[in-house]
């Protein structure tokens, strides 16, 4: 086993091999997330006759349990990093094994009676989500412990998130093309390869740095910089999650372009992945925070334009997907790199990365819940139902999909300028 004892700043030299070895785990983690959100409800409804309302309640309960567990998982990950290399990689192997088995077991249950099936689904959702969260926090903490300047931190995050977008693209087509049995087998293989590559990746330091003070009892939430960044991240995340929640409604009812869904989604995710080198170049010129502000500005302009589109505007909406995908690249790459800097400046480097990312992931999951909780009731209040062709209802859909994210993004941009950039210019 490679010793995890290389100094944080010197272990990453920026080559593509190092980026691939570290970032590879992002691919299977993103791969597993999409089927659990999209394919699983349809599978249980169509194959086993489980009502959608029951499935919705089951999935919501599992996600809430998972989100609440994230801060505790973060503290556990920090303990592994403090103890030994073997414990870090051993935990990754165990979590990967549990995740692969849980993912397959969810789609191929050994029981078929309804009560037993629901109990099986609930138990495996909890186990699968928890093992997924353990691997996610461990992976994020590993990258943050590599340290470096703004450009290096952005490169580290871009490898992780860029390969995650590849995982989303694969997961969006493989189950339909090859079936769930092949998809779960491919996922297990990709996960095993990714864990093996992580073993050879640039290595973070194990244990606390010499002379480090004990962390405050409240940990991340006692750090002013983290509270400010978390507020910006939450508002920006809700702004991004609202159109993600409503995109299929907009495509099918406002644009009346359901056959073009694969083109739109592929354009969006591919643009996000391919834009990451562009954001890294911009970071080298403007810094992380100003580059993120530019990404927010691009998203605002893009969704304001989308509000002008109507039925049959296929080419124009493809351009919207590409532009918003480029903005997605900024949202995926830059906030995580800013967080790594907050951890370093707070003196919590090589000690509390897991705790920070536990709260960060909690916020990410809260974003999705808030987006659904804001946008769907708002649409219902204005009379929109899926399949509607009523002009007023479609106008409400346009406001919710296009203009609400613009308002929220402008709020996030204002917070970023006031809480972050103004401080940078006065210090």
C-alpha cells in the first residue's frame, strides 16, 4: 500500500494521470445517484405496482435520514484520516462494497410481497445512501487535504466533478440501452476500478499537522468564513436546483419538444464537463470568487433569454442548455475550491475536512428539497398541472423555470459580492 505521508502541497503535480486517479471515484458516485432518483421510482411502480405516493414518501424519508447523517459521517471520516492510511482506504473499500451490493439489491429484490418489498426497499435505501455519503465525504476530504493555491484547488475539484458529469451521462443512457442488470454490473466494476485508482492517487497527509490546536467544539459552524460561504452556496444551490426540478415540464409543455429531451440533457451535461478547463483558465486570471460571480452572471442572462422561448424553439433551447451547462461547470468546480481555502485559512486543514464536507453535503441535499418545496407548490398555486396547454398555466411554468432562478441567482451574486468579494478588496 502506498504510504499516505506526502506533504499536502507537494503531492499534486497537476498531470492528467494524477487527476484521473483522484477524480475517477466521482464517475461511479454520480452514476449511482441518477438511477436512484429517476429510475428506481418508475421501476418499483411498473414492475411491482407500488403507488407513487408511497414511493415518494419512502424516498423522502431515506434522503432526510441520509442528509441528517452527513455531519456525523464527516466527523467519522476525520477520525479515519487522523489514524492511519489503512483505515482510510479500508473504509473506502468497505463502503464501495456495501454500495455496489445495495445498488444491485434495490433493483433485484429477493421478495415480492408488498409489505416485505417496502421494508426491503427502505432498508437498502438507507444502507445505500449512507455508504454513498461515506464515499463522497471521504473523496471530497481527500481532495481538500491536498491543499495548494486557488488554481490547484480548482484543478483538483474539476477532475472530481468533471468525471462525475461523465458518470451522469453514462447513467442517463446505459439502463435504457443495456438494461438494469448490465448497468449495475458496470457500476460495480467502475467503482472497484475507481477505488484502486484512488490508492495510487496523490496522497494527503494522515493525522493533524505538528503543533495544531484542538478544533473548536462547534467545528465548521464556528468559522465565520464557512458560514458566509455556506449562505452563498445554499442560495445559489436552490437557484440551480429549481430549473433542474422543472426542466422536463418546461421541455414537454412549454416547448412541446419531448422527443428532443436526450439532445437537451446531453448538451447540458457535456457543456458542463467541457467547460471546466475554461473556468480553470479564468480562475488563473480572476481568482475563484470573481470567476464564480461570472458563472452566476452567465446563468442569469441564459435563463432570462429562456423566458422568451415557446413551442418549437428547439435550436434556441439547445443553445440555452449549452450556456447553462457552461454555468454549471462554474457551480461544480469553484465553490468546493473556495471551501478548501476556507478550511486552510481557519487552521483546520488536515483535521476537519470531513466535518466541513459533511455540512456541505447536508446543504447540497437541502438545496434539492428546498427547490422542490418552493417551485412545485408555486406552480400548483398558479394552476399548472403536467400536460397543461393553458396559456396562464404555461406562463406560470415559465416564471418558475426561468425567472425565479434569475431572482435567486441575483441574490446569491449579491451575497457573494457583499460577504466575500468586498472583504477581499478591503483586506
